[in-house]
């Protein structure tokens, strides 16, 4: 759970917030229907309030939240992307706790910056752009913390032990047997060793299933760049895995 000001979001739970003016958001389905309809018509967008939220498009949810501040639509966005986005962040960061923290930070940013969402664009690439930035920030913080920890270590022996713990910490990749765990660890390390730009594209397109255009929007690069980076990433990954997973490798 993360709590910043009036914002609170929990994986597997609900979103709680207050309106920017300090008042409580309306959550009753029928409350203020006439006024909402007038406001929507004035803004040129009518939301499908007659449908269950589960049937709304992502873009309608984030825009309705921006205009009304109704926490129900935000909760629906969290539920809709909870498993998918958390798995992406866990794969990106290689750590479940850091992934959870980045997940919380991502939706905090969505909450704070919903007015920056472009109504002419898709929500999913924007969400992944925010999540990727939060993951990058988490990696930077982790590197800084490692350097501080090493600087503050006492003896050289303590430094050696601490460095081993930082670099060779136990992976959080449960498996059915040791061999499968080892294979997964090899794959994870091979992905982690890719250059950052290649790893981002690989995770977004290959593992998360984003289309080339969506990945390009999320990363702020041309579609051709996404295709080129993905091709390079797969070739590099194949070479690494062929070396380490081949039965004849010695």
C-alpha cells in the first residue's frame, strides 16, 4: 500500500482519494446525473453511464475520472491492469517488492497527472510509459542505495559479504524443480544483461504483448525503432541462451 496525501492504493484492493478541492468524490451511480450530462455535453464527450464499468473503454475511464473524480472508474482501471502491469514490473525489476512499489507509484502518477492524458491517444501506451519511468527510477534508487551501503560498510571483509549479497541475492522465481529454476534464472539474467533500450522493447512487445505502435507511444520513439530494437534484442538473447542452455555447452 502507498499513501501520499489523500491518495491510497493497494494491490488487490481499492483506491481511496479526495477531490482536488478537498471534498469527497461522489460514488452513487445516480447522483448528479443531470449535471454530469450537461458537463459532458459541454466538453464534447458523453460517457456510457448506462453500461457496467467493466464494458467501458480505458480512455473513457481515465477521462471520466479526470472530469468527475469518481473513484469507481479509477478502481476499475486498477483492477483491469493489476496483474498485467505488476507482472511487467516484476519482470523489469527482477524483484516482487520493488515491482509492487513501482506499481503503487505508477497509479499514484496516473492519479496526479490524469489531466495530462491526451484524449486523442490510447491509455495503455501512456500507462506503460508511466510504469517504465517508475521502474527506471526504482533502478536508479537501488543503485544509489547500493553505493551508499558499500560506502558505509565497516571492514573490507564486511564489504565483500555485502557486495555478494547485493549482486547474488536469491532470485524470486519459484519453480517446480531445481533445473527449471536454473533455466529461468539464466533467462532472467540474459534479459537483465541486455542494453536498457533493447530490454524495454523486448518486455513491452514480447512479454506484455503491446503492438509496435503502442510500444512506440510508450517509449516515445518511431515504430521503426521499436522493430529494429526488438529484432536486435531477440538475436542477442538467442545467442546468449544458445550458449548457456545448449546441452553441448561446456
